[in-house]
C-alpha cells in the first residue's frame, strides 16, 4: 500500500480502536470517576467497578486536530472543556447522547501519534491505562480531575500518599498519641428530620451520616476514642447531642452538616466552618476549613466564622460546626452525591482534627 493512499485513508476515514469492550446500559450518573493525563503521555482512568468502555481515534481535519475519545456508561452532569498544554490542545468532557459520557483528547497539529500501537489496558475492576505517546521530560504538564489511584487503607502505608487531584494532594494522616483523646462526631439532623433537601432529592441527614461514619473510622484507626451522637437515621434533638459530649468530657466536638440556599439557587456553593468562642475553637475550625477546601477545588471559601448554633454554644469543650457544601448548589451537590467525594471530605475533616489534637496535646 502506497504512502499516499495510506495518508488519504487516515485523512478521510476514522480509525476506530475498539478494545473488545461494550458499553453497559445507561446509569443515572457517569461511570467516569477520575482521570489523569500524566507528563509521560499516559492517560489513566478510574471508573465504577466493572464498567465497560469504548475507545476511538479519528484523524484531524482542516478545522480540528487528531482526536482520541472514550465513551463511558452513565450521563455526565457538567460538560466542560479543559485547556491543554504541550501536545494537547484541549480535553473535553461531555454527553454525546443521553445516558453516556465522553472524554475527548484533542491533540495539537504537530503531535507525533501512533494510534495503531495504542492499547487500552484494564489494571483492575476500577482502573484503566493507555499510553498515547512517549514524551521528552517536561513537555507536558499533568492534567486531570479526581483521584485515579485509591488507597484501600489510609493508615497501613506509612509513606505519604502522593495521589493528587488538580491543585490539592492527600498526605498521610498525622500521628498522635494513641488512646489519649476523645472526640464526639455529630451528624446533623436524622430520622424524620432530613435536614436540607438538595438537587435530585439529596438528603442532608444521609450525606452527613455517611461522612461522619468515615471520620469515625479514620480517627479510631489513629487511636482516638470516638463517640457518635447518632449511628443511624434516628430522631435526635439538640440537647442530647450536647449532653453526650459534656458527659464524657470530650476533647472536641465536631458537628457535620450540609447547606442549602434560599430559593435553592444552583449558583450558590461553598464551604464554611463555625465556632462559638475561644481561640481553641477557632483554631480547630481553621484546621478543618483549610483541609476541606483542598479537596473541593472551585467551591468558594465561605470562611471560618463565629456562630451561635446550639450544639457548639452549649458544649464545654472546643466545638465546631462544619458545612461541607450546598446540596442545592450545582457544583457541591454533584460532588456530595458521590461516595468518592464524601470519602475525601471525611479524610479532610479527620486530618484537620488530628492536626488540632497534635497541637493541643
């Protein structure tokens, strides 16, 4: 086959690299959980377990560059375009048809690609990898969203966890003296009181209970005695929550909530942490606020503020009330409905608590 004919074939026909994968039926949310295009030219993906994907390549034309894309089951809620660098012109995430998600990598005109050698490899039931090209050092700055590599046990590995998402990173949780501190974690609302109701019927009581249980587990693994004000969907008034903390003379009290805006405005998002009084309460609030912002890039910082909420006003120890996002906000709600983001938030709250206790001890 002549070089001329081969080039013509590339120009006018799409080369479809089908990796013997079929798309499963549409899901309510996208199967794509995280992705990263690394400086070594490797695209890594994390999806829902046992997702089925399809990958394609198409030669560029006069108005666009070469394109590689992957289709995922489930519909993306927030289509977006991310500016590239080096050999990458841009990356687009969209929904080509109802119930599907598409991640498109468009290359610059002078990219040296060899798509016939590409292979999409399944690393495990959640992770995928494909090497798009070999690059000289520093020719591409890493681009990505979310955590591609998940640690199954945050406390087994003594080395710092290097996984990064955009501009934040997870590091090893601080070590503190074991069996010294007691903490009360208070998941807001519960039972017949659902708290805020967000987009798609997202319930505050359920979201914060999930996050609180994760915080408890992480703290317990660090040797902290943790008491939950509630462990399931029960009706619990404010006074008993305070009484629990005061009776055991806890070192700190952390109440976890999610916000809602008046009129359920989708443009209002953000995180904030309240304390009632005292430098210790303010320090605890600052430590937690700093960490939850790291795992929620793009969500506004509503700050550390004084508040007169019953549960932090009437506890005898340093106490804070954490608002982990707006269930009525388009950005925050999209994140809080996902288990992976709740895990990040729990990790961040835990890290803030441990940093405080390490100073207080």
